[in-house]
């Protein structure tokens, strides 16, 4: 027993270190600690333990933050499979091989259900980030149904599931379906006094307003998300930077270009410092900066920002990911302004192919790019 206790204590300490590192934005350190914790737990508890699944979920979250999406998906799928395998027998008539009292067994089952829902939601987020929105929706709906069944009075996990599903619908262009999910999530997290979750939902509501063109309505929501996150995590945290960038998009839409550029530049510096110069978050900030630079007539700077953003996304994302097409569209508009009409049209054709495949022919992004491509088509 003494030999078992030391590795177990080491695993617990590493897992706690990983959680703290993620909270502080130290994702590389957290990933290493969590990977070691999972390895120890698998050795001492076997490949099907709940403690291992818990460590794998945390590992998957950290891999997601580091843009290692394929690894994150594999790790989270394994965690979900472990927990499903443990929980499925609980649906059959109860037996008590470990001598657990009925109340104790119920508590254990509730904790396992929480872990499973958390794993499903983390997996849905990774699959969405990889651009597979239909698969992500299926996972999110499954997690939401499980959460609502387990916690019918409302719970943090119900709110998270509503938020994740709302985010997927927003990317799908299903704005009218996204809004009530976000509003339900906001009501729950406000009642639960979960300030960090409130910041996340406000960020997403602001993004939905941006997508709809409701800029004046979205700006105070996004600004409030930044204020809450700064208070919780500080100004130089990657999550705060993500909120600030989303706020910048609304400021840009409102014509407040200097403020938007400041927000984007601040986010870019934070992402580069915490995640490295080739992260997808860096690409997002560069693309945003390029948009402001373009609007200000700083075409050479905008071209450099767009090209760097596109290079990062092409290196890190699947070839048919819609984020690639977004950057291609913006770069094409800039190239047209610089007189490179033929190159711009070729980029728009690529973007249209991607959007049609990834989002469908009637998605707002697809329609916008189709219109742009038709406007730049060679005259016959």
C-alpha cells in the first residue's frame, strides 16, 4: 500500500498543478503536468478508471488551448468512452460489489455523470474548433440532454451545455436558435453567481450581435465580458485577450477604429507571449488587425497581417476549415483594392468552395463570398 500511495499523491499534485496552470494561462506547463498525471494514474489504477478519465478531460482541455486539436479529440474521446463504460452498468439493477451504501453510490454516480457531461462538452468544443459543426452539434445536444435529465432545476453544466450549443448554432448561421440558448445560459449563470461563466456567455452574445449586424447592442455586452474577465484573471490572460478581441470587432463595426486596433494589438501581444507566434489565436488577432489596417487605407500593413494569418491557419487547420475561407475573403478584397483583381478572384473561388462545403450554400458567409466572387468575375 505504501508503494501505491506515493505515485497516487504525485498524480493528484500534478493534476492540481495542471488545473492551476490552465487557470493562469500557462498551457504548456499544464499540458506536461497533466500528461504525467494521466500516465501515473493509468499505471496504478488501470486503463478504465474514473480518475484517469478525469485527468484525460483536463489534458484534452489543455491540448485544445494549445491548438493540438487532433490530440485533444483523441484524448477526450477516450475519457468519454471510459466514463460511459463505467456508467452504463449503473442503469441495470443495482448491485453493490464494493459495499457502498445506497446514498454513497448515488453520490459517486452523480460525480461520474458530471465528468461525462464535462468530457462530452469539451469534445464538442474541440470538434467545433476543427470545423465539423454537424458532429459538434450532435455531441452538444447529447450532453445537454444528459445534463437537463440529471439536473432538472438547473446547474453549471446545463448552462455550459446551452452555451456550447448556442455557439455551434452561431457558427452554423442559425442565429435565431442560438440566441435563446445563450439567454437561458445567462439567466442560469447569473442566478448561480458564476462570474467567469457569465463573462463567457456575454462574450458569445456580443459575438452573436456582431454576426447579426446589431453592433450597438453587442458592444456593451462584449465590454462587460472584458471587465469581468480582467477582474477575475487579469489583463494579460489569454481568455481576457479573447474577450478583448471580440470587443474590438464590435468597436471596429461601429467605426471606432483606433480603439479596435488597440484592442487587437493588445490581444495579439498576449497570445504571442502565452501561446507562441504560430497559434490560431495569433492568426485570429492578425486577421482582425488586417481588417482595421485595410479600413484605414494602410494596405501594405494589412497585406502583411492577412498573409501571416492565412499562413498560420493553413498550417494548423484542415484544408476545408471555414476560418481559412474567412481570411481568404478579406485578403481577396484587399488584393482587389491593390489592383490584383485576378488573384483576388481566384482566392474568392477557393473561399466559396470551402464555405459551401463546410457551412452550406445558404450560410450568410457563403452568400457574402458568392456575391464578392460574382462582382470580381472576369467580364465575358
